[in-house]
């Protein structure tokens, strides 16, 4: 957000650079620094306000500004400023009582008094952040509106953007009240039948989202992370413009360079395009975009800033069966078969990372498993002496929505862990959906986990204690691998550290998942598409078949031609954008404005008909070929099979944790008392009379709304596991993000474990987005919470360097 004082008077044409120009530049820089300090102090003051004081202050300022601009004559800008402050006043007054009701019951959904975190609190906090931005902007306008340097159009655009965001947040607050009225006390997930759940989601996904991806992008997060989010959003929309156009290499780079500039100067256009992409492009687009971090150049740059380790090598585990001793009777063994679901038997890739070279890590047997990753530099210094084997081992499972990334993307923070803990880390590169849906990833992770225990000497460890660690989808797999180990009767890990895990893979609404409307890294439609792919509801992508037919030389010739085409078209687009911007500014007084919202400087691009995306019709998440026989309850037999043909959903008695039971009278009375004032006949009753949130103009959302039967399987959604399975879990430490759409997954899973008497701790990180482990090099806040897994709970005592 710029300050009006930063804009100085226009210089005379042809005026030469002088000492006065330099002094003016230095003065402007000082003013900018003073403005930032003032804004920081104002932000701290706002955070110290209670909700009612903040609302009253905002309403008072809005009324004052509204009265001022109403008296400024018939000008269009003054009229729009008056209208926007009228809207701020209306939305603030309507939002304050709704937020107060949520705050009044939010404590009922916390894990404990020391961990005040759940989706209701996060929604209130996000609304306060938006009101804080409007309060700061309203104060600035009230102080500078008479100045000749007051930039009315810029401030108007900022105010309109945050007013749109506040309006949508008010809608989310009413949706949260609807959840509060429907769920039983203490429950955070939507507990209606499947039709009611589908109706709720169908209504929710029609809300307008573009306002959160333009000028307001990342307003709820720490300021240090916002430039990164803006870069990601610009890169994503630029990448999306050329998706499925069969472009590679230089062509994509040139195209993204020019179109990225257009999105950088036009936040409204960027927001609209971001919304279109998240709603309409399939999982293969997200797979391709997220895998950009796997490019050798980017991964090399990330590794340059990470810790230096002695060992970081990719291993290929052969698909060979082996025996593991049973925990109950070590004299008996169980056969661990290689993964076979969907793809048949194949090697499993893992990455061994160790800060020190330990015994066994350079053995011939381990070297025979090594897999080349390209040319390696020669080591010119003498090999260090081998350290003794560590007593500990960390097995890591990476995130990426089950569809993207490998251990290479997560290597920077894994190297930091290896250095701080002084233990070997084995990271598993499991096969990804949609080519390898459930249960392939689980089979591979379980196979690698058992192999690591059996061959720990090769990894530089005695495996006296072993910890599973993972983030997001990897956190889900940590829980399910442990559950499967217990089902097989083999050794379970001594502890689990899961960062922002996904424990409920059904498309169920919760207060924190409402935040996916504005989350730039985890929108709801993207989350549902990833889950659909993992459940087998997406097919393989064949869009690059013609690239294979062209061959290498054909691709080079085509890319060269496309490069020159994009250079020409990109330059033309830049010129047109700036000419259009200049033209609109020079004729702004003569052009009638029909809408109250600011029109984009590149709005013509949005009005053009879009090219067909070539995506398949919407697929429902149903797997009719699945055999639904059997129960998910564990029988204790080591011959448990998790193939797609035998894994069915749990019986109703196993999964009724989130379904309304044959309720006890006390719970029914408490629920009726809690929701009597909010209960209504349908979704439409969630909004008070006269309030209408903005709806999306991007057409129907391409996302599955129906749950696959397999998503109820406890090996896919561990939150739905019966008590007999959860009792087998070791001590668990969960790291969650307060503003993460997956927060309620962590809270509810921790509450289930706590109710069973299992040792569990939950740490909640403020003001950081989902996936912060991979952002450690971007800001101080992410580095401060980068907690190694061996410091968690009582599962694994932090080891000294051994």
C-alpha cells in the first residue's frame, strides 16, 4: 500500500537531473520509511483493540469520510468514495454481532485452554485483519483528503478491494453460523447427510473469490510473506495462460515474462484470472505448476542457501519381499510384499540425508542401491572419518497434495534438520496421483518404512528410536503408515511429527475450510481435485502425446518459432496495456462509469471469450468397481491387504464419529440451546435479509462435490479411524497453522487422540500459510518455527550428536 506523500509534483519537461532531484529522492525515501513505521505502530494499536472498539472506530471514520466526500459535488470519484465508505459502515455494523457470537462459543472447540485454536477463531481473526486494513486506510484518508498530493483513484481502488473482501468475509461468517447450528457440540466438520453437505458446498463455491487474489492477496498473513505470495500468484496466472498449449522451454519463459508484467500492473485482472484458474483447470495443471520447484536450476539455488551435508543421495529399493518380526512375538515373522497396486511391482525411491558420514553409509551394499541424479562434482578433499551409527532415525514423507513434488523440493529444510539433530533422515519419494492413486503411496511408504527398520545399519543408524515426520499429505501418510504397521503387527514408530496434516479427505465443510475461499496456496477447488485424484477419480494426462511425436529437433524448431511469436505479441500486449492505461486516465472525466467497483485497466481481456480448456467433464468421486465388502476394523492378522480391490469403506459403526448418533438427551438439549437462534430451513436462511454477497462470474466450478466411498477408509482419512485403530498410534506432535484451511483437521484429530488418553501435543503457528516448511529461506518467522521432529512430544528425546 503506497503513501500519498510518495508522489511528488510532476517535473517540468526536459528538466535536467540536479542536486535537488537527488535530495527529493532521498526525502521521498525517508518519508516512505516513516510511513512504514507509522503503519506498523498503527497495526499494533489495532491488534490491541477489542472487536467492538475496532468496529465503532471504523464506523466513526467511515461516517466522517462519507460526509466529507458527499459534500464535494457531483464528481464521479467523490461519489464512489462516498459509496465505498457507506459500504464499509454497513458491512462493519453487520459483521460485528456475527463475529461476537462466534467468539462467544469458539472456546468450546479448542483442544485445551493452552491451545486456543480452531476454525471459528481463525475466521474471526481474518475478519479483524481485514477491518484493521480498512481502519488504517480510513484514518489515512481522513488525514490527507484535503492534501494536493492525495491520490484519490489509488485510495479508492484499495478501499473498494478491501470492502469486497469484507463483504465476502461477512458471508463466510454466516456460513460458519450455519455450521455451528448443524454440528453437534464440539464438532467442527459439517454433519448433515451427503445431500445436505453437497448443497452446502455447491452454494459455498459460487462465492466470488477474485477480490482476495488481487490487491488483498495475503492480507491475513505476516507482511514478510506477502511479496512471495504475490510472486507466486503472478507466476501461476502467467503459467496458466500457456497451459496445454504444448509449449516448453524458451517459449514458456518468454510468454510468462510478458504476460506476468501485465498481471503485475493490474491486480484486478490478476485476481480474476487466478479465480478462473482455480475453478476450471484440472489437477494436471497443479501437478505441473507445483513441480516447477523440481527444476534443477531452482532446486540448486535453494540448496545453495541450505545447510551443507556429507550425504544426500537417491536410493532405489528393489521390489523384493522380505520378512519382519512381529512385535508381539519376535520369533514369528510376517512377509512384507513390495507395492503392487495400480502400477505393479516397481522400485521405491528414497533419499538418504545425513550431516555426518556414518558407518554403513558408504558400504558397497548401499552403493549398489544408488540412483544417478545427473553429473556430480568430484570431491577434492580427503574423505572424513566415519562417525558411529546414530541411535536414532527419522523417516520423512513429503507433502504436495498426493499429486506433486518429491524429496528434492523438501531437501533444504531436511538438511537443516539433519544438521541440528545429528541423525540420518530417509525421505520417501512415493508415486504420485492421478497416475498412482490410493493405496499406492501408502504401500510404498509402508514398504520403505519397513525396509529402513530392517536395513538401518546401511543408513547409519541402530534404529533404537525411529520417528515418522511429514507435512500436509505426508502427515496423512505418517498416520496411515503407523496404522498399517500396527495392523501388520510389526514395529510402530516411537513418535510422529505431522505438520499441517490432512486427516479428513472427504469434501466436508468446516470453519477453517471456509478460509480456502481466500487462501492463495490451498483453494477449496484445488484441495478437492487433489483428493479426487488420490481417490482414483482423475485419469492420466495424455496432453503431451503430440510433443513425443515431434521429437527433440521438432520441439526445438517449434519453440524457436513460438519464442519469436511471443516476443512480438508480448511486446504488443505491454504497449497496449500502457496505452490503454494512459488513455483511460486522460479521458476519465468524459467516460461514464456504470459500476461502483473499479474497472480493470485490462478489462477488455476479461471480456473476450475464453478458449476451450479441453478438460474432461466433471467427474464424480465414485469408484463403482471397488468391492465394498469387509470392515475397516483391524483383525490383527498380518496378512492384511490394502489393494484397491479389497480396501472398502468402514462399517457405519466405525465411522460415526462425524455423523449424528442416536443422540443422548443431554447432547440434544445442548445443541438445541446453542443453535436455536441460528437454525433455519435451508442454506438461503444463512444470510440476513438485505445482505447479498458477491457471486463468481467464472461459471460453474469444476470440482467434485460428492464423496468417494473410499475416502471414508481410515487408511485414507485417519480422522475416521475407529478407536481400536487409533489406540495403536505412538505419541503424536502436530504443528498446525492458525490460518490454514486444514487447521480443523489437526484440532479434531488431536481431540480424538486426547479423548482416548493418547499422548498428543498441538502447536499452532500464527500468521503463516500452509506449506511454511518449504518457505524457511523467505522470512524470519518461518525459520523460527522450523522445529525438527526429534524435539516433539515425548515420542523422541532430542538426541545429542552421537
